[in-house]
C-alpha cells in the first residue's frame, strides 16, 4: 500500500480534474446466494446498473442500504447507470471528473464485484454534451477530432483499464433505419466508419486487457429488421477492417406493447431473433445482455396478470439468449421498480407505476426474479 487514497493518486496525474486509483482490483467472487450464484454454476454472471448518491438518498445507489442489499445478494458485476457517460465525466474539452465513478468502483471492488464501463462514446447527438456538439475543430478537423476522442478514451484507459473488465466503446451509432449516425465529431473524422475504427483501436491500446463492446438498443420485437441489418453490416465491416471489437452488447430493453398473448408474441419474434444472433456469433463475436428490463405499457393494470406476463415474456427471451454459449454476462438495468428509468421515460397511460425489473418498490422479488432463476438453471454450461 502507498498510503494514498484513490483520489490522491489520480490527482497526481495530469492537470485533469480526476480521482485516483489505489491498489489492485479486488478478487471477483460470487455472492453465496442469489442470481449470480446460479449464473456462476453455468459459467455466467449476473449484475445490474447502479447509481451514485449521497448517503441516505432515496435512489438506486450503493449508498442506499436497501438497494445495496439487493446488489450484494444478487450481483457479481456492476455498471454505472449514468456516471461514466460523457455528461458526467467531462464538463468541457479539457476537464475530467471521475469523483463519483471512483466511489462506485471502490464499492464494487470492496464487494468483490467486477465493473463494466458504460460508455466511452455514445454516438447520438442528443446524448452528447453541448460543448462537443458545438466544438470548433479548426483548420485540421481530423487531427482535432482524434485529439478530442482519443484523449477521452486514453484517459479512461489509463486510470481504469486494469479495473474495468469490459468497456462499451461505442453506444448506439446505428439508426433505426440501419444507417450509421453522423455528428459534428464523426464529420470531423471524415465519416462515422473512420471514427468507429479509431475509437476501438485506441481503446485496445489504452485498455489491452479489457473486453471491447459495441452496445446498441438491441431487442427482439418485430419491425427492427432494417436496424438489425445495419448492425450486422457494421459488424461485418469491423471484421473486414480488423477493428478490435470483441462483443455485441444487447441492451434488451424488451417490452409488451400490445394485447396479444405472450405465446403469440414469442412465436412471431423468435425465428428472426435467432437468425440475427446466429449471424453475430457466426462472425466470432461474443454476446452480453447489458441493460435488461421489460416495458409493460401494453399490459393491463392488474398487477398479478401484469407480473405474470412480464415474467413469461422475459423467460422466453432469456431462454433464447442463454442458449448461445457466447453469452456470459447478463445485467439488468436496475434491480428495483422504484428506481427504474422507465418510470419517467415511458410512463403507462393509466398512470400506474411501471413494474419492469426484478424487485418491486417494496424490495420484494417478483415473478420476473423467478424467471431469471429458472432461465439460469435451464441454461447450458459454458
């Protein structure tokens, strides 16, 4: 031990406003009970997103004892919900602030949990900080663009590359129509492909031990054919150009938005979804479920019926995904309904609270929890 705190060590590096790292990453051991123990029996891991908050705050944070108890019971891997995104880390072009993320990483390592990094770059203009959308790339835009993006990736890799086992290098760059999105940054690079290639190569150099992931809003609902075709085209291009992308992150924000039975919905979606996953894994990519929840807007208000349909729908989806041994890590996008992002982002028409994740607002497990238990038990080993 150096006697320095994580903050003191990071403060010693560059003029960037960051916090430091102290010591080696803690051993990653599975909790004695809970979903991660079931996952571990099959060579898999279960985890969740979580948040930073001051002690005593009523949020889905490790500082909330009731929420922390869920994480510690069920999770072997964690991911920051928002605290590793550009808006949180980088208030301007020259300043970084890793304070909150460092606290989260300290917690994860103290509890023996692995950590994912979400995300090194989210390529949607509405999710990029204003300063980046308005940035003046000057007389040599490609050089300036490489500096801006490269500095971000190298800084994260320098301070956290040995502590984050998996980075979402790029998030959501394929549009719903299947085209690669553009932004001021990608145009400065001379095109989105050039920007993507640079991001992954830079991440490999900065964090050579970490899994590098392309993460997107993948789910199995119908009507996404053009989008999935665009993702496949991008992944094929990566292979042809030697881009070091290891895995596809399936966000898996699935949902029931009609009155059709779960059985009929699954029957209409399974073939196309399996075909897509066959193509992805056939190219040699690994898979992750990175942000799982179930939008229940299309279901009746009756809680018992709603929870049963959510669980049945999720179980069908999980069984398909778990049948691919290339998929090892499964993360829910929150553990408790009370703190789910969907409560504000996608409210129900009847104004009833959403019930999209594994525990209800009273921190009690729901049928969805049992669906995960049964899916892990039924999964083939890997």
